[in-house]
C-alpha cells in the first residue's frame, strides 16, 4: 500500500524544532532559589574547543557549563555532573528549584558543575524532515527502518553541507572537554557524577584521566562496551513485571498471565493493524497504523520506567478488549521519535559502538527474544552508514581503577540493567554497588535517600549496608 506524504509548513517545522531543543541565555552571574528557599549563586561560562582535536583545520565549538557555588568558604573536591542521553544537557537544572534542592545537599561541602556536553543545546544538531512519516511506521520494523534510515541519510548529508564534522562527537572528545573545564576552573581533581550515558562518559574520563579523579559516582551504569543492548533484557523484564503483577489478586483475576496476553495481543495487531488518529507534537492530527512492531517499540521504550511499568498490563488488556485509548496515549508519546534525527546522540553512541563478541551475542539473542531486534532499533542498522569512526576495542576494554567508585542501579531498569554495573565493578577494586528496589531507570538518582547515601560515600563512610527501596508498584486497574 502506498501512502501520500503531506508537507509540513515552515511554522509547523519551526515549532517542532523549538519543542525538541530550546536555547536559553542568562547573565554570567546570577542567583537562583531552590524549592526549599535556599539561595544558590550560579556562574555561567563556556570553553571553546576544536570540534575534532586531531584535525588541524577543525572549527571551534562552545561547551557551556554552570558552576553552582558551594556554601562552604573552603569547598572540597567538586562534583561534575554528566547528564544522560546522550543529548541531555544539565545547565537548565540551575533554573529549576527542584534540581537546585537536590544539588544543595552537596553544596554544603563542594561546588557542583553542570555541563552541557558538546553538541547539546544547539538547534543545528537536529535534523527534521519536511514530510510526515508514512502511516505504517508502527506496523513493521521494515517500514520504520526504511523511514528512519532515509531520514538519517538525509541528515548526514545536511550536516556535511553545514560544515559539521560528526566525527568530533564522541566520548573521547567529550572527556577531553570535561578535563578542559576542570583546568579552566582551577580544580586539581574532580568527582565525575554520571547518570545513564553520563556513566559511559564518566568511565571514559576515569580511563583516560584517572589521576584527576578523586572518586566517581555512576548511576544507571552503561559500560564502554554496553551501548548496544541485549535483546533478552526485554524478556527478563517482562517476566519480572509478570511476577510483580501477581501480588495484585484483582489484576490477576483479569490477567492470569501477562506473557500469554501479550502473545495474543501481538498476534492480533500483526494480523490486523489498528488505525488510530493521534495528535502530533505540533498539535496537528495524523492517522497511523499500529501493528506488533509498534507495540514492541512502545514496550522497549517504556518498560524500564516505573511510572510506565504500572500501565503495561492495562495497555495489553485494553487492546485485547478492543479499547485502544491507552495505546493511543503511548503512540502519541513516541511518535516524535520518527520526526527528527538527533545527530549528537547518534554520533556519541555509534562511535562507541560494540565489540564483535557483543554484536554476535546480540544477533544470537534476537532469534530467542519475543521482541526480536527492537531493543536496538534503529542503531545497529544506522551504524553501517552513519559517518563516524568507531573508537575501537581499546576504548571499549574494561576500565580498571583503584579509585573509590559508587555504582547505583535500579532492579527494574532495562536501559542500564543492574548486571551491567556488576560487570563494570569487577574491574574497580574499590567500588560499591547498590541496587535500588522497585526503581526503573528514571527513579534511581531521585530516591529520597540517594543524596544522603552519596554524601556518606563522599565522606568516606562505608555505604555497603545502605538499603534503598521504593514501595511496591501499584498497577493501574483494568475494567
């Protein structure tokens, strides 16, 4: 079946890009107030660095940061916060009262440096097509991959024409930027504090600048050879949700076995994709078809966040009952991922790549998983033509260090499963790994006892016995 593409007008595409990434500007020195009423002195700055240091003719780019000033007259070694994504900045946290309250816990003793890593906060690192995606992108992986691949190829050509060298956007260059900021701010040592991709960057910094690290904090750990995901992680997670759900007798009376329900619903959507009218990020209506691939893509994206895990049984049950309202909500949430290409994220991830051994294991697991190849969609395929150089096996080799490292994982996190941190910790002689119970990926860092535990670690206290746990999940009811 052929689908006619419709043009998006200039105002629509401008709105879309602004939704994706908004640049903000404030004076170099300013004061913000936390949600607890604490005044925090902030200093905005930037460093100018080569886009690619190995290229003598490389153009210069800016890497921006904000220093949150310690309340202490004699601050200790500073925290450098490394955000996730890749592609998520952190300087915006200085303007958010809740984030400021979080960081205030540490400001009693030390500065906190919030960094917008290279390529973050600039509209030019996104590419959006002027045509809507085909209606069947949620029907099959082939249709979705065809759309994303074409969009990525157009993006790569557009960035080349703009004079952007995508090879400059990798975790080695990123780590060198971090060290330059350290030097400019006059710190002898720092404490890398990474979340998600930020742990990948933190490990890169620890590997190449170990003498400048006092301690490290890694939350939601992605090792240097863990960029590409293992397909069976999704199956393991699905079994966990199935087990957790069984503590709810009312829910299990309607859904005796979540896996059986999933298989029935997936087959239903495979045979007869459902047509939905959704609202796009720019408030325009679009019709899309949703099949098994669309369901699997949603599960892959949302099955590791505790806020969404509680809705998974309801999602599948409602589809089985021909109620597609919950499915429509999830499709609207994820539709924007087919509208634009985030060049910084792709370049950072694909330059880190994966070892031959890991990629072979992924291919073997794809044959076993209920969800096939979706856990790496579309990265393994785009990897073959996106114009960045692989950082190689030396980069991906295990990081070995005797520096104190605290690793935190969530037992319901499939973005960075707890076993990854356990594997990384085996080569860190002075490490402590804690698992937060009932936490998905986004919940680990913000557990109410996490800042205290981290502060105790920074004060050289033994935190191995610390217990971090959320209450049991309360699943959404079904009717």
